[in-house]
């Protein structure tokens, strides 16, 4: 092998190694810094304790430190999630592919698609059946401002736009730049089989501020997004079929569903 061939082989090998290393990164910069700093401090604290609990803390801190230094999270790899940014990603997508939490639920409601679509399309109606939404202010037909309940009595806000719509069939929206929580969602209204009303299918995707770990911790405190959306759809069904609006205690208040359209 000539010197040039040796150099070329080494160059190709280094490039392939760099590509493999980059493909393993599935943690964004903020999480890497937080993991490295927090993990290092936790490992140091654990080692100074000299107890079994201290050793456990040190091992956990070491794992966090490794996560921060390498940018690779085995948990993320296992569940197929990545919070690392991708070059060339579509800047119009609020939550990039492979990131965030996705929730999808559907329910059949005994009303026509156009009636359900019309009620949902007025986003100011959403707080009437979505318990986690405090307020939606409609600015124009395509733009609105959302205020949503956060953990421990906090709230988060964002501006959103409708980016895809088909009358009586589909509404799709996404958060705009500067949102407290990047998110996107859609709702489809499809005639149910046998003329039994309409199948309403909701799909939500969001990127919690602390990544997938933050969503997991939130579930421990009862903030289960799948359960929330399922309960919201049930309230929507009651609103549209029986003209009732659920109160905070999830009991009917008797208000008409046609009010406020």
C-alpha cells in the first residue's frame, strides 16, 4: 500500500468514525450540560459520603456525567427518542421527528362531522372540554394565543398557527417560535362506519421543557397526557351529544353546547 493510499484509508476511517459518533448523539446541548454538571456534582457528593447510599448516588452521577460528555442516552435509544437537533431539519416543524412525546386518541361521537368541526374550529371553545387549557385567544383565522396549565400551579403560553385545514375534515396547528413548550396537533373528523356519527381522532406531539425525562417525572405526579386527552374527548362527546360542559370536578354544568359558537 502506498503512502497516499494509507493516508486515504486513515481519512476514510476517521470520517466513518466521526459519522458513527455523531449518529449516537441523541441528547441536545442543554441536556448535555445539565447532565454533565449535575452528574459530576452528584458523583462527587456520593463519593464523600462513604456509605452504600453514597456509592449508589455516585454511580448514578457517573451515568449522568457520561450522558453529558458523550451526548448519548441509552434510555432515549431504547424508546426511540432523540432531543438532539438535526442540521437541515425543517424550521417550520415545531417538534422535529424523533423528538418529544406523541399522543393519539380517538372516540366516536354521535354528531355530524361538520357540526364537530365547526365547534372545534372556534379554538375559544377548547377550554370548555380540555381541562388543561386555561384560555385560547383567537387573533385571526389562522393565529391564536394559548395559555395552558403547567405543573404545581404554573402555566405555559405560546402563539400557534393553523398550518393545514380541510373544512369539516381536518384541523392541524403548531406552536410558533418562542413557545414555552414546542408542540403540534391535529384533529380529524371522519364519518363512522354504519352512519354511527363521527370518529374524532386527536394527535398531539409536544416537547416538554425537560425532555422525555421531564415527561416521565410529570407522569409520576399524575400528569399523564394520554389519560388527559382521553378524558378531554369524553367531555367533548358529552358537550356535543348532551349539551353539557364538565366542571372542574368533572360533573355536568348543564350549559348548552351551542352557546359561545
